[in-house]
């Protein structure tokens, strides 16, 4: 701050009281030498400056307060306000109630004029004191801020030819007094610093502080974070307000999740070596008295910001509020590294991780009915663009299981993509033992030998004609041999009369010689053919899994954006009904896959179909082909017509809802009639019946039993 001494003050030196002192004979006698006369003139000028300069400044500025605020606002491009301007006889200029828009405000700004400035005939502020300032900073994705833009306008404005102060002649320091410097960091939290001092230098300023506090108030679903440092220092360039080197030490912190004990942070230090270096945070998490070291780096990447976290057995409880439903982190600990690059100009977000987690708990019905505790390793490289998600590589290591995934998919509704899933070959016994107990379920107790691996590839392109939108292929390396079946799910029991649980939860004994049992050889071909065509047209040819049917069902689901159709074979349905629950969950599907493999290994196809037809649900608490024929048509299974067999086969996918519709209508409703027609067309397609038989059957009456539809 520099104000030239008005000419009127110079005239006052020649004619005022100080000048008349030199005319007194007594004084003249005592000041006889030229040196003393020079001292007299210096003293006179100093006195005038000390008394007259502030007074003159006050008279001028007091009347120009509004004009000064207007010009300040125009220079900064924001509304400006100055409550009042005062100058006192000590050489202090005070601006009170200062504000620049909503960015910067202060109770007062005081500029102290030093004696050196006065002796040079200038009003230069040697020190500026800012009382109770408040700064609200909004930082953009490019790292720039509205405060920096304001500073560039104010400090960088003015003609290029304007003379600049020489180094060392500006403000010596700026001190925050009478309160704490606070800053609202939008999207981050609030920063508060005590004992702030700015020491200007040729390139900008050095900022020194006492205690610094950073607080992030919890929003719904986010933790409350508090950090405190004993002291800090930083280098700031002007007018850009870019921070160069920075260091904060002596830090502690607290993270409150609201769902567990607060997490204490200790030995915190933050800083960076230069403006281009990453901002580093180092410290430890107090894990019940054991410090767990962690590191956080923030840097400019290809996008707006790159965040990297590293640690060793770091407790994850603080992230519990952010975890999706079914993922429990209270006891979990993680080791390794994770990096995230926020979107760049093209909108690409990148993520990579390499590490391990222990005591991670999955508690979700889609996984298993009981909680599953995992300790596993993982690696991944993922990028997300506005149009697609690409997994360059991702792998999961769970004991002997080494499962990798790669591929891409369109964002939003899946319209196209590829997915490759690979299992690294490993001993079969070790693979089974690596599954958590709730996932193994009834597979426990199986004894296996051999080694196995494999690969599965899925290609989706819904732009293709219906029926060609998905392709699913697989390959297998090695094989497993079971030397002892699991006691709770021994598929060989299905070859003899044995007790099993039906779909409604009841348990009955099923098998040859039991009431209601129907042998396959006693059924007409159109009866067995109706069920095969309706449920599993390639039953006689596949090894228990029909990849073509699974791909076709997946295509229908994707096109209709809902689970419209399943892809289970008759073998899979028999396993589900004989040993497993009706739940739709990961554990059940995995168990179903392994047991289906065992079923196809140990039983013949005719044995599988025979058992299936004797336990399948075909109406309200109606199980098996014999009970269904009697309930719906008051007939035996070997006496069923083609259309009656097609009706029973149509019931398999929706036994309860279809039965309810038929009973409510008193016969075939339109939806059920169409379902029966679909089955009959499938029977003709598969060669179960010819065209003539199809045409004769489609118009024949069903002949429902009265008790079935009343």
C-alpha cells in the first residue's frame, strides 16, 4: 500500500509551527552548524508526516469509501463492501467490515505505516493485520478456485507498464489477528488455522500457522472426519494463489462412522515437495492400540485428480457407511494399494488395485442364507467412460481359487460387450476346501482327486437378429474324480427309493415300489416328449448344462430388461428339487452346478428323467406325473392325450400362478392357452409329434376334471 504525501502537507512544512521554530533567536543560537540545521529539517518533516499524513489520508479516504468499494468490486468482478475507513495519528489505516462478494470477508484490515516510509515521504504499509477473516473457497475439477481467479484480477490488474516495487520494499508481513482464519472448502469441509502469518517475498508469500484443524461434517451415508495439526508452513505464488511446497506436522484425527467406535488417527504429517508433486498424507490408524500405517497421495493425473491409498492391515470400519448393503466392514482389514483417477476431459475414470482383505463379511440373501466371511487377494484395472466399462484385468485369489475376469460392457442397459472368465488349474480337493463353509453347504464331505481349470466366454450384441444376440462358449482343462460323494447330497440315492424334500417343504419317500411311482417305460412318448420339449429340448445330448439354452435365455432377459426366462436343464431342476432350496442365490447356483455334474456322472439320462417326472410340482400341492394326471383330468399318466400332456408340461414353469388362473377362469385362460400352444409347437419342432398329430391335438378339448376347476 503506497500513498504519496499531498502537496498541501509540503506547504505546511514551510509555513506551519515547525517552520517558525527556526526564526527564534534562542533556537538559532543553539543550532549553529550546518549539520544541526539538516537535523532540524528532518525533524520538522518527520513530525509533519507523523501528524499530517494520516490526517490527510483520513480526510480524503473517508469521503471516498463507497467509491473505493465500487472500484475494488469492479477490479475483482464481485460485489465489494467497505463499512468505514479510519486513519489515526499512529500511522495506522483501518478498513472495517470488508467483504468481496461471498468469497472473502473480515471484521477489519489494518495497515501499519513504518517510520522508514514516513522519512521517505511515503505511506507504505510495513505490516497488515487482518481481524477475524472468513474465506469460502470453491475448488474446481481443474484445481483452480474462485478465490484464485479473484486474486489474479486484483493483483494482476493494471497497466503492464506500471512500475513495480523493488524486492524488499513491499509489505513485510501479513498477520491474522483477533480470531481464527477459517475457510469453507466446498465438497471437502472446513479449515481453521490459528496464528496465521504471511511473509511476502519476491515470488509470492510464505504462510506460517500455528494449530490447523480440518473438519468434514458427516452427510447422510458419509463419515464425520476431524484432523488437527500442530503447525504448518506453505509457499504461495502470487497472483495465481498456487501452493508450492507445503508441510503440516504433529497431526491427529478422528473418524466417526456412527455404526462403530470412532477411528483414531495418529502421527499424521501432510505435505508436498513442490507444486507439481503429489500432496502426501502419512500416518497410522489406532487399531486397538496397534498403529496401522497408511499413506494417501493426491495428485493431478490424466483427469482432474488421482487418489492413491496404501496401507498394511488397515481397519476398514471407517468406510462402513459407504459400503453397499450386505457388505460388513466392521472387522475387515485391508493391505495393498488402490488408485482412482477421477474423470478427465473425455469423462474417463480409471481405477486400479492390488492387495488383500481379511475378515470381510458378506451378509446378503443373494450370496447365501448365512453370513460369509472372506479373506482374499485381488487385482484389477478398470476404466469407465460415458459409453462403456472396460475391465483390462481383474482377479480374485481365495485359497487355491484363482479366478480372473476381463472384458467390457456398454454402460446403462447392456446392449453389447464381452466377458471372459478363467479358472487357473488347481487340485480339485483344494478348490473345494477354499470355498467358505456357507458356500459349500451340502458339498461338505466330498472327497476328490485330480486337477481342473477352465475358461468361459460370453459375447453380447443385441444389434443382431433375435436369437443371435448372445454367444456362450467354454473349455475345460483337466478333470476331477470323486472317490466319495458328499453325505448330505449323494446323487446315487436318486436311483433307489429314498426320502426327499418336495418344493413345498414336505418330505416324502420317492422311488420304485412307493405309492404313486411311475416307471418311464410305462409312459407314452408324447408324455415324456412334452416335458423334454417344454423344459429342456437338448436333454438327451448335453452333459447336464446347455450353454446354448443359457445364452438364449440371457438374451431374452437382456432384451426385456428383466428375468423373463431361466436356463435350467431337467438335470439341474432335479438337483434343486432333491437337495437344495428354491432360493435364487450364488451359493445355491454353485452347489447346483457341482451336483448336476455329479448327477450326470452317476445316473443315466432315463433315470434322471424318470425321477424328475415323479417329483415335479404340477399344481397346488400336486407332485409327480401320476398325481397331476389324476388331479387335472382324473386319468392315469399312460392315458393322457397330446394336449393334456402339453398342458401338464406347461405347468412346470409356473405351477401356482397358472393353476390359479385356470381355476379362476374355469378353464384355459388366454395366457395359459398360449403357453400350451407353445409347448405343442416345440413338440412338433423336436419330432415328438408330426404335423398331422399337432393339428388334430390343438383343437381337441382338454377335459378338465370338475374338482380341478371349481
